[in-house]
């Protein structure tokens, strides 16, 4: 029986994917499969992930937690790592709304409300938008001049 070469290639790739995923799951250990709908204390606010600084903080927090998990209880730098983790978590809390969820949109009640941002990120966005408005105004002036 002749098997097409492409079918053999697909089979080998599938076998490779299965082996790699089993190896990765063995390395990372058992993950909590309780569901992603429950919000854990380690979760980064969605609004923080919308900004560059928030993404940097989230990445640094993830790396510090990974380092802390690999350290022993008597590691000399463990208290410093815990302090950094607490400081980053405080900074990330600035992206959370002060009281509960943001109010629903009365014009689109079925639409999910957007996460709120802190003052620093709002200033960054305003600066970017003002630069863009200036460049667009220049382009409009050039086009009106023609």
C-alpha cells in the first residue's frame, strides 16, 4: 500500500505537536483548571494591558513571581523579590476602578463597558493624540493650499 508523502508529513507533525505539548505540560506542572471566569488575585487588570507601561509591569510581575517560585524559603533575595512584587501589584491596582465596575453604557446596554485608565496613561494618550492632530492639521493646510 502506497501512502502519499504529504500524509506521512502531516502525521509526523501531529506526533511532534503531541510530544511537545505533553513535554511542556510536564515541565510547567499541573495548571489550575478551575476555569478562567473566576478572577484570581494574581490577575492583571485589563486596563493595564492596554498601555505600554501596564504591559511592562505585568511582564515584570510575571517574571518576579516565576523567580520567587523557583527560590527556596531561605533564599537571601526572597524578601526583596516579595517587596518588588508588592510594589508592582500596588501600581497595577491604579488601573482598577475605585468603586466596583465602571457604570454601564446607557446607549448600548448589551455592550461591555471599557476598562478605566490611570492619569499617567491618559496623559500619554493625550500627548500622542495632540501630535497626531497637529500633523493632520498640517496635512489639511497643505491640501487646502493646492
